[in-house]
C-alpha cells in the first residue's frame, strides 16, 4: 500500500472516530456517574419520606424496584460465569507459558489478599469498632445461608448440572466450566465449533448484562431507599466506626497499597492505571457485583496493555476468587466487631486464622453481591456466634459498594502486575490510556490483535 493511500485510510479512520455515535446517547446528556448520584440522593429522600410519613406503599415500591434489579443481575450471572470461565480456559491455548502465568496470577492474588487482611486487622485493633455502639447479642440473628470448611470443600462438586444454575452456586458453576474448558482443550480441532458457539454466547450475555447495568441508577434508588425506609438513618450512627473502618481500609488498599505495587513491582505510573480502570471501579461501586462488572473489567484491563488472551483468563478467574474488599478487609473487621459485641476475646492465633481464611477461602465469596458466606466461614472457623452476621445485614448495602469497588480494582491490578513482570505488557498502550466514561469504555471494541502472547523472558 502506498504512503498516500495509507494516509488517506488513516485520515478516514480518524474522521470516523470523531463522528458522533448514531442514535440517542443518554450518557452525552446525563453521564452515568451523575445518574448514579441522582439515584442515591433520590433514593435517600424517598426512603426518608417513606419512613418519616409511614408511607407503606412507597417503602414496598422501593423494595420491589431494588429486588427486580438484583434479580435481573442474578439472571445473567450464572450463564455469564460459566461461559466466561470456559472461554478463558480455552483461550490459554493461545498463550505461551500459560502455566507460569496462571501460577503467578494466583500468587499475586494471595499476596495482595494477605496485605489487605493485615490492614483490616490493624484498623480493627486500633479503632475497636464494636465498642460504644449500644448493640447487644440480642440484636443479632442467624443468617439464612452459612458457610463452613466442610461445605466449601464438599460443595465444589455439584450433584447435577442444573441445580448450580437455579440456586446460583457460583463455585460449582466455576468447577463445571473449568472441567468443560479443559475437556475442550483436550479435544483440539474437534471442539472448534463448540468454542465458536461459546464465544458468541458470551458476547451475547455481555451485551444483555450491559442493558441490565444501565438500570443501575434505578436499582440504586430502590436499594438505598428501601434500606433507609426499613432501618432509618439512626441505624447508621450505631455502625459509624465500623462503616468508616471498612471505607478507610478499602481506600488504603486501593489508593495506597495498589499504587505502591504498581510503582515498585510493575514499574508503571499508578495514575495511568486508575485512568484506565476507573470505569470498572465506578461501575462496581454502584452495581455491587464483581461478576456483573467482569466484562467491563476485562475491557479496561486490555486497554491498559494486558494481552487479550491473558486478560480473558485472569479477569474471569479473579472475578470469582479475588476479593480484597469482601474476603479480606471486611471479614477481618467484622470478626473484631462481632467479637466485641459478644464479649469474646480474640488472641494472636485467632488473627492468624482470619488471615488464613481470607487468603485461602476467598473463592467462597464467589457470587453476585455481599460477603455473607465468607463472613460465616470466618466466624465458624473462629467459633464466634453466627448471630453476629445479623448485626451487619442492615448496613451491608452501604458497605458492599466500597468493598466491591476494591475487589474490582484488585482484579484489574494483578493482570497488569503479572504482565509487567513477565514483560508482555504493552507499555505504549498503558502510557497512552485516558479516562473514559463507563459507556464508551464498555461499548468500545477490543483490540483486533489475536496473536499469541509472546513468551515471557
């Protein structure tokens, strides 16, 4: 191709990029983050109105709106997790040194989780979040769903192929997807039609999930509004220290630990990382779903220069197992909080157990929103009363927003660190990334370079 024609093609491409998208764009009139804030504010006002004026129908309506949004997310999560894990495993066939990359990814998941749980324990010991709350053991109640090590170890293998999808047992779905993915790898060329179909189904599910996520402002309105109408603002005062501890702990990890790791281990600019990852972090905060945010997390990770083939493995894997907010900071603080309410003394060995559960048992948190299973797993390991979980359910939606944002930031961080360490990170792409709205990032086309990841040095 001549230089003139190349210039013409480049000019045409540039002109196309400058042209506005066809159709009406809500984000151009009212940005997504502004819609979320509007939902929070309006939900708070409506919740206060429903509670102060005892408007039963308004409270019920807010609850139904929130429930419908959560139910729509649940509808997409089970098949999304299955096909995302299956496709991510089969994509490893395109990656050189796949076993090395997978091992390094898991190692950094554990390292960052250990740092996060240490920060959670330190903050809890310094602030005594359970002291002076006015809460008593009588305020607690047994959770509907609990977790134990026996359940965790024996519950990985499903009894049939349908129940995990109907009951949204994400851990069992991950197991079936992993087995199916490995089997497809073993079949070789014979599995190509199934792989093509699986990739198409995954894209379809991601598109459908985005339609659901676009309803997040409305879902936020319902969830926050119902929480306030049901519990009231006075409840937040009882959990002020605990709530502050969770937010401060997550902020220290996300804006303190992660930038240090990026600068010293990956040797990249932390600010560039947050420019690229921010759309996913923002969406995680409002959707409260690591799995629901997974397609966007993968896109921003690729924009940060992580090879597509590796990102398509690391991000789905991290979305179901990498939970620094829900599985590290939160259970550490919650265990201290509940122990103080029930007047149970925790010793050094108990804190070691908390760290062990957080690092090893984080896969138990795999799911849609919340960290109840992980918390019950931690409490049962320590011998703390499971009624303590009931003390935290009222405030959970407020806490879950920051926890999930931290989860997703970590899920994008580790692939960047591993890619940089293995010298497969596209540093030009990383250095040129810019802050984009959620809509533009989610809808942007992924890079078309499908070549295998170069061998690690």
